[in-house]
């Protein structure tokens, strides 16, 4: 199964990707996580991407495509994958299509998380992360056992810089301007499936599983 998760920041793409990865033994490539790893490791790409990410802007297509093509190429062919947060521009979608065509490994579907602004703001303002491992919590929906402390490592949780309210507003505008045209792009290719991103995991997972069955992606 090879899929793209499409939707604004806070739509729940990462949360669902983690569940689907475990359930169906898929590779999970989250562009934001990979870029943050580069920043932490101080790679050339990380140095170039850091201020762009902190401002809530998009990293250039050239850098992101190159990074993602090498990540995808490293996945064993028999294993499916989830692309989470990629592509995010028409340029990236076209480049990805070309790359997967050359690899003779086309996408099976694109899950489009239709999510309201109210839910997005609530999820992002309450999101807390472990800066070392990337494990994500929410102060109400998915709280750690001890407030502000990671259950796994005991480290202090932080709020991502780009989850600050004014940066969130900017990221939503970037989504509308740059990423939402991909809905039409994938609809034209017959790959798009809309799902209700306002639902939390227990409500939405069964809907996704039914969809996979309907599309004969699982039996
Ligand atoms: P995310 O964790 O998916 O919210 O991504 C965090 C940030 O990483 C975004 O706001 C962008 O600055 C950058 N980023 C993630 N994915 C992409 C992408 N496909 N293209 C460009 N920038 C990206």
C-alpha cells in the first residue's frame, strides 16, 4: 500500500500515520520529522532549512524532493509507504509523480483529511513534543502521565516554535495557497479519498480501514 496523507497542519496526519504504519507494517516518511532530524544533526540541509521552518514557510522544492527521493529509494520494494506532509506543492507533486513513474511504483491513494480551522487551532495550540524523540502529546486529548514530562524518557516536553499562534495562522495560509491545489491534482488522477479529519483516532481509524477494504487494498 503506497499512500500520501494530505491535509493542513493539525489534521492528524502524523497520528494516523503512526497507527497505520504499525497495523500494516508500512514505512512512514514524515517530511517535517525528517527535516527536524537534519536540523538537530546540523547537516547542510538542516542548516539551510532551520529558519524557513521556524517562520512556518515551506522549504524549497529542490531540497525537499531530493531528500524524499533518497528516503523513498531506501524503502524495500515489497514494503508499502506512507508519505506524511509530502508533497506540499504542485511542483513537489509533479516531481514525485515523475519519480514514482520511473521507479514503476505508483501511488495507490491519497487520503485527504478535511479538517475545520477550529479543530486545527485547538490541536496545534495544545500539542507538546519531546524534542529528542519527536513523540507527540496533546495537553487534553493525549496528555502525558505527568504534566509537561515525557512518559518514555522523563524529558521536559516543549511546544514547537512553529506551533505559536501567529505562525500557525501563517502555516494555514501557506497550506491554502500552496498545498490545497493538490486536492484537485489528485482528484483528476482518481487517487483522492476525502476523510473527516475532525474525528479523533478511535472514530476515524475504522473509516480508513473500511475504505482500504472497499479499494481492495486489504482483504
Ligand atoms: P510538519 O511537521 O509537517 O508540520 O512540517 C513542519 C515544517 O517543515 C513545515 O512548516 C515546513 O516548514 C517544513 N516542511 C515539511 N514538509 C515540507 C514539504 N513537503 N515541503 C516544504 N517544506 C516542508
